[in-house]
C-alpha cells in the first residue's frame, strides 16, 4: 500500500524510492523501504585521486552513513514511543555548523558552532525526543566518548563536544514522564554503526508526528528518514531527519501531500495549505512539534561554510513540509564536514544538494513510518487519492 503514495520524481532519488516502495523490496533494515542508488544529473570532471579517495566506500543507499567516517545509532524506549538518535563523528571529530529557524527550539552547546568561537570540531550530534528533558541524552553520549578518550584535549583530560537538539513528543503515547535521558544516549552511541541508517519509528523519530493544524487534531505518524547523493567526482552529500512538524509532508516533485492533517472522517488528507487559505481558526499551540535534521558532506569546509550549508539545507524543509518554521516549531539543522575530500569546496553546489537530499529524507521519513499510538502512517492511507495541490 505504501507504494500507492510514492510518486514519480527527479533523478535525485525519489523516483528510485517510489519504485522500490511499490515493489516492497527492502534494502535497509526490516522496517525500511528501499532506495536505489542516486543517479545525479550533474556532469562533473574526472575526480583527482585524492578526491576519489575521499568518496571511497560511499553508497547512496546507506543514507547519512554514505559519508564515510560517520556512524549512526538509535535507541528507542519501550515504555513509550520516544528515543534518541546519535551521530558519531570519529576520534578526531569533524567541522560543524548549525542553523535554527523554528520559533520554539530546544538545544545544547550550539553556541560552540558559531564561527567566531574557538572549538573547531564536534565529536557527536544528538537528536532526541522528550522535549527539554531529552537534552540529558547528550550526557550519556559524553560518557561513552569519555570512556574512549575522545574529546577536546584540555587539562590532562578530554571533553567531548556534543551539541544536541530536541523535539517535543511528550504528548504522544501517554506516560509523558517517560523520556530519553543519559542511558538512552549511551545506548544509542553504543549501537552506532556505518550500516545503512534505520528509518521510520526509531530513535528520535519514535514519537514523531505530522499534520497538527486544525481542531480537533487529526495528525499522522512520521519518523526518521535518511538519504544521500554520491556524485561521479567523489562529492558526497547526505541527510538524516526526524520529522515532527506542525505542517504536512509534501512530495516536492508533485506538490502533493503524502502525510499530514486528515479529513474529518480520518480517512483522507485535508491539506494544511488549503485549510490555511480557508480562514479556519487554529489553536494557539498546535501540538507537539519540531523537525530536526543533519546534513553531512565529505568536502572540506570551515565552520562558516558549514553554517551556510545548514542554512541552505532549510530550503529542503520548506520544499517538503508546509507550513514550516512556525512559532510552534523548533526546526534545527546541523551540518557536518569530514574533510575527506580535499580541495576548495563549491558551497553553492554543496548547499543546493543539501536542500535536495534533505527534502528526499523528509519524504522517506513519512513513507517509512508505521502506525503507532492510534495514529495512521502514510502507508495506511495508500488506497486514497492524494488531494490536489494548492497551486
């Protein structure tokens, strides 16, 4: 059924995603739809040996871990659907930037990523459910790294640099006293691997939902999505996202809703864009929200350039979620650069590809999710006609 909601797309990967979902031929972990390797329309010059080495081992079907050197781990709590997702960057860390655009963010240590500040590298990124309580998950990741002597060297010891961001899912699944903490972060770090990224109802996406405009609320389940682009010249750009938005998820190649606020009978998609234009009244606090993303590349970037890539990646949010960056969202994107591919970076190209791959990851997050907490997922509405585009 999930294949009925997957739609034709461009060569940046959504076409392969739609066909693979329709065929139900998984290549990711069990809960995940498949994605064929991305075929880029960009024609590039032959890569230098150093550039080729920087992309060695890259596989676009792996999602964020297509960027060699990064590992991803999830831990999902069993007492309530919530959890955390950890991206480990290796013993030496990587250059990072961040851009926050939502009106209600919850973050930790992102000031370190300001280009004017001294710390140059991060050793992990944590995305967590549990609202501000979930920021404690970063403490568990710090303990994991400290045990392995990984961190910023100072005073005869090491201090792991672990920025974090949270999404609000306390209202999902009951038992709001159940939320990620240090143990969740430690377990996610322990589980981190370079395997294909698990998607759907896992980690920070376990309690994620979309489509929370309107009263009464009729949202749908979303979760974790990940995607990557590997170009012939060796450049790799990848994304991971936990989609927990006020708005609907839109396939940017068709401008149609694939998950979001449902119709009054709960069986169709109402299209938040049409609701907003109808003059309908909405609650001041439209639910539990925030979409968190990470984009990564094997290019060599400065902190300022990484921040610019994070800024440009927000275009992917805007293409695939509507509305986005609202006062009730804490939308945040981190950007990581491993530096495995030497040379002067083309920031325009990297940032544009980051936006493309982020929108693809968002679509994957909706299509990979399963029904949970009494809410349907996109695959459950596969027999319905997707509503017409608003424009």
